[in-house]
């Protein structure tokens, strides 16, 4: 049996009909069907039945069995047909039957998450489909809840065989009978049904048998000892937990087959929602139970991802002797960090000692290892999540140096795992990472859900393209976009407002977002954070004009979003755009949104409390949100096109397994489809086709390698090695050459970006080398660094000529480092800056030390340090904001804990301007957030941290060092009170919430003088009262 071309037409029409209901198209506007989709039902049932009969008859299939493989290759289409036919409402009387067949088909197609989605909608007490009610047992089996009391009809011809079958499954999973008993029960049940059942019972018994065999074969009882080499007895405690996996999904079985759970190192490609979190838990548990390790380190490049991983582990490993340590992303070692380090470095040979998991960003782990380098020797398992980030600028350099150094410093038998959803050169990365001592795991075929692609057209239709992207559309859905005339407002407007305006990508995205959010959770991807603000403004404006479309709030938890809106008002003023947007159910999520609002938005989407999020690529940074629709407003990120790799990482968020059976990626740019056949439009169309093909994903390369690539000045290529020898001098020469060659505009910006990137890489290498030398005790240091160079991904990717350049670059930087007085390395090596900056800061410190000591508080300290920050910090906002004396006062407001709106109003009242080229403009709220969070919270914070390290090394003045560290933390978080800073470190990652708790404690008379104890537990009722008005995310925080 085979789905031919005509069958695919039936399938497409069925999907189209289902989509019309899905998107709420009124029935009077539905397309008239030229054929009856129901006619495909017999063929699809036949395919499912034939495959099930083969699986039911044999314990395993031959991979070369052409008939079986042909049937299995069609199962996804068969699953979609049952799913779509049910949603098309053409056979309403068969709804339960179609859901049952669809669930079974998805399961046998290795899509267990989609199978669960459909079977959730089927109750146990459905109307009988067969005299024996064999479907009741199939429902019970697909739901996977063995504790549920299932129904077996009495007085049927094979009642005894059904009861024997169900009891055999239950007893097998309880390990009360040999697994072979299930085969016996299947054999007897099939024999009885084949002799006395009707056609539908014959179909269902084969499906039941096939799924039962797979359920047992894929069960944790079978897979754990098979893939880990550890007995089931060792896994009993984990298996007893409700949260622990009971069945291995395809990606987890693939990891097992590759030996990952037995300690083999690997580069793992695994699609989003394929079961990465549970797989990581299995890797960690296997490592701990086998005694290969008692310390696992998980490195993730983003704070949000670290938080998500740590929260997941805290739930998974709750009530076990395993400590989960999430390092706060602050370049300091707080008391919790120090206590953890002490525990890890003083482990004795004691079976009762806790195993530990550290979750950290690369930057914080680098900082930790600089202060406690011997910790590396305790690491037995090292996992790098989102491991394709080596080419992400200065962060990528840190990532690469960290991994290159850890490869050398962790024990030889440690397990290294690098995970990425998209990595086209995984084999090359694996060769670099572990040589011949590991393996590559290609799990890209383990797709957890089906993903469809649609294009908006100016006709108001959504044009769905077939998955092979061959020829014309697969089907279309009419009347999705219906323009609304909102008229004019006031006397000044003369042009009527039409929504969405033809050709306006942001407006079309906004329209689709609020429309589709009525059906399922939706995300609008914006290329820049400015577009987030623009879409929020558009929707707030149009709803104020009387837009007659239900806002997303009607499909959201109004109380929860009201809490998020209130928190937004604490950050911004009442009439700010973001609180107004959130009141409508529109959640913004980008780098211009405070962290507390972002985590609240993530929690709300995750827990089905919100239905629409408007976001930048923050959505692609590993954070899993259960969205069904992803609307692409534009494929550009600023002036650059989004990379194919980042695009597929992004669209992997659509259609989360276990929540949806399909995710839809919808392009809002109507020109893409409408003009695809024109001369100009064909190029755009081909670009999108290439973007949708994951095989076009860019290689994971090295930002470190960019250091030695030529500097482009007009038509000239200048040698980078000369820049490395003397960055300051050669920078001036490059800019002089640019002026001489008439380099302006974007070319000049590209040149400056390249020079700044190379400088940051040099600083990172200098900082790393100084960090090493401060603890080095031998004379072979140059050899160590040359070995490090040869151990980098950059070296692995270089040509022979480029390798020599890279080695020369390391030698030049090493020569700069060894010119530093040996006694200074102990404090230079702790800082996160380059040599030139550190020398300048040290000279400034020597000249200003006495005055620095005389400053009475962190505010006076900051004002005194301000000129140093202006000299050292190379952030554009320091250069473009004026007058500087007002900017200084605004910065003090940030440190004191003033809200963004208070700082914004202060700058506005005092006429702070932003210099944009030749224009002097008012400061925007986005610039306020960028200045405080990035300029002060990162760039200035690093300089103050370096000053604290130098102060400690040169003068041993603990009081001044503590004041500087306090200032450093205050710059990072925008808080000044110790209690507030402590609250933030405990997981209350929103400055306004920390201030609110502190204020409430003061007003209640609570003693916060010794807040490092159980102060929150002692005042739990007060905390609960405060948190009841705040987003629910913060009520779930557990303070250790």
C-alpha cells in the first residue's frame, strides 16, 4: 500500500479544511471541496494495519525489509491525515476513533509526544467502537498510566485473553513476571481475535500488539541496563520518582546506542523538544551511579538557559543526595560559591558525600576557575549546551578558551558532551574535542513534531508549502487577513488608518499574532528590539481606536498578566508602552526588557497563562516556550540576514513536543510569496528556500580564528599580526588608511567593528594567560600556551599557513604578558581585562589611592572613579550621551535602585541628549535600559572589579576592596542595599521585587541585620503576602 500523488492531494485538502477551523474562518467562507477527503480513510487505515501486523508478528524488523520500511516511511503522512480529518469536522461521529488511530500512528512513527497530545483528548469511557471494547485497552496503553483502572468488556469471546494481556503488561512493568510472558499474551490475544473478532477488532489487536511490544522494548526497565551497563536495582530510587522517564524516546535511544550513557564523549545534534533535558539528566545520573564522577558541570551560554536548566534539575533531583549549584552570573565569588568550592575541594572517600552539579555561564566558570584552578581536576562530566556558540564574538572566545583549557586540565577519563540543535560540521568539532575517544551523534532525524511552513499573501490567504518545497503551494487557507479601517483620530490626521497596512511586515505580524493567539500560543519574531516596541505601540494604538478583534488577554490568565503588568509599571511609568501592551495580553521579550519581566513571560507561556509573546532572537537562546505558531516579521537582524543555523534554532521552538502535533512557521512578508515569480522576487524566494533547508546551515567556526584574518580597509587587506604587535598604534594607521581611501558609512563601521573585536580577543587571551601565570610554578609556561593554541578550535580549523599565524599571535601576546612584574600577576590574573587597561588602571590607582580610601560610601566612590570609567570604557553610550555631569548623576540613580522610568525622567528633565551622527536626539527608554544594563551593568562593572582586584593585590586593604566589590555588584544589578543584593543572589532576579521585599521588611519591623540565615523562612507569611501581588514565577523560588 502506498500514498500516491492523488492521495497526497486528498491529504492536502484535508489539511486545508482542518486549518480553516483551526484559524476560525467562518464556515460560509470555507473553500468548496471538489473531492471527499474521507475517501483516503481506508488506504491510511490499511497502511497502519499492515505495519502493525508486521510488528506484531516479529520481535524485530530487518532494516532491509523493503515492505516494512516503505510502510513506516508513510506513517507521518498517515498520522497527519487522521489528525487533520478529525479537525476538519467532516467525520464528527468518528472523532474518538480518529484520535485513537492518529495517536497510534504517531507513536509507531516515533513521535511519542504527538501521540500523547491526541490520546489526552480521548476519555476511557468513550462509546464502544467494538463489541469487546478492545479500544479501551489501547487507550490505556497509549496514555501510559498503568495505575489507571481500564475497562475490559465482559462476556466477549476473548475476555480472558484481554485480561491476561493487560495483567501481563502490568506485571512486566512491576518486574513480577518474565518479559517473555507479554509475548505469550500477545500471541494468545491475536489468535483469539483473529478467530472471533470483526474487522475493526483485527485492526486494533495488531495495533495494540505492536505498541505493547514497543512500550516494553523502549521502557526504562529494558533501556537503562541495556544502555548504561548498570543494573535496574541501581536505578530503583530514580524509577520510583514520578518525574523520571518511564520510556526512552528516539533521541534517548540513539544516545544509548552510541554509548553516551556509558561514559563516551560526544558531539550531539538533537532537535529542540526531542528530549534533551531528560537526556542530560540520564547522562548525569549514569555518571554518578557508575561512580565515574561525583561532579558534573553544565555550561550554557545564556543566563536564561542556565536558570531553566538549574530549575529543571532541582525538580528532577529533589529529595536526593545531589546538590544543584547554579552560579550567579556576577564576576564575584559570593558566600554560596565559596561554600560550594570548599565542599568540592574537601571531598573524602565517603559514600555519603553528595554528588554535585554546577550550572554556569562560560564567563562565570572562567572566573571561578581563575580563583580556584584546582577545581578542574575534580570534574568528571562536562556538558556544553548550545555548543555552537564558538563564533559568537568575544563570548565565543571565552567559550573556546574555557573548553580548550578544560580539555587539558580535567582528568583524562572525564566525559565531554557538546550539545547543539544545529551544527553542520559536528564531525570536525568532535575531532577537535576528543579525537578518536568519542563519537558523533546525529539526532537531526529525531524530529519531535511536524513543522509546517506558510506565507502570508496580500490576498489575505496563508499559502502552505509542502515539506519538500517542490513546485507550488501544498494548500492554502482563505480569509486569514481581513483589513480593518480604523478611520482617523482627532483633527490632525487626514489619512485613514488601515490595519494591517499592505506591505507593512510589522503590522501584518501584529495582525497575525493577535488572530492566531486566539487559537494557540503564538510568538512573533522581531529582527531587532526596536520592532518589539513598534509592534507593541501599534497594537496599543489600534485597540485604543476601537479595533474589533479579541485581544490576546481573552485567551490568557488575566490575573497573572495583570501581575506582570504591575511589575512592568514598577520598572517603567504608568503610561509606558509595555504595561499597556501587557494589559492587552502582549508579552514583550528581548534585551530591552528587564530580566524579571522576561522570566515572568517565559513562566506564563510555559504554564499556559499567556498566549502571545513578541520577541527577538532571545527566543532562540535555548529557552523552551510551548508555542504552536511562530510568525517571522523579518529574516533580518538589523543590517544582517539571520543565519540559517540561528533560523533553525529559532523555528525549533514552534510545535513543542507533548503540547502540539504540529508547529507552524509563518512568514509575514507578503512580498515573498506574491512576487516569487517576478525577476526581483525570485531571488528573495530562493533565499527563503535556502533558509528553510537545514542542510545549508553554516559551519560552527571560531571567533578566535578571526583574530588572524586580514583587516579590510577599502580594497586593501592589512596584516592582522601587525595589529596584534601594537594594537593602539596600528589602529591609528588603519583609520588613517581608511580616511585616505575614502572609507565611510557601513564600510567604516565594519572596520571599527573588526578592530574592536580583535582588541577584545587580545584582551581575552592576555587575561587568560595572566590568570594561568599567577598560579604557575614552572619555566615551561610558553610551551603551555603554545600547546593551548594548538588545542583550540581555531588551530584545528586553520590551514597550515594560518596555524603559523595563530602560533605567532599567541607568542606575541605571551611576550606582552611576561613583561609584567611577576608579583603583579597574582592580581592582574584575577581581573577580566587586558594588559593595557590594567596598567592604566593600576597607575590611576597609585595616583588616587589615598583619595579613594577617603570616600565615605559607594556613591562617593563611584563619583570619584567616574573619570577612570570614561577613560577606560569603550562603550558608545559613554561617548554619545551628554552632558556627562547629568549622566553621572543618572548613573548614581541606577546604583541607588531608581527605576528605569525615574532615570528616564531625570535625564529628560535635565536635557540629556544622544548624539546620532550629526543629530542630537532625546534619549529613549530603550537607550536607558541599554545604558544601565550593559554600559554600567557590564562594561563599567568589569573595570570596577579589576580595580578591586588590583586594590587587594597592591594594598591588602580589605575594607576598600569590599567597598569596591559592593560597588561592582551594585553596578551589575542596579541595587545598593546589602539585603536587596542578597535577595537577588537567592533567585529574586528582578531589582524592583528585591526593593519591594526590602521595603516591606523594613515597614514590618523585621530584623534584616543578619539576613544570611533563614530570614525568609521566619517571615514566610510576609513574603507570601508580597509575592501574591507579583508574577507567580517569583512565588516558586526556593531559597536554600
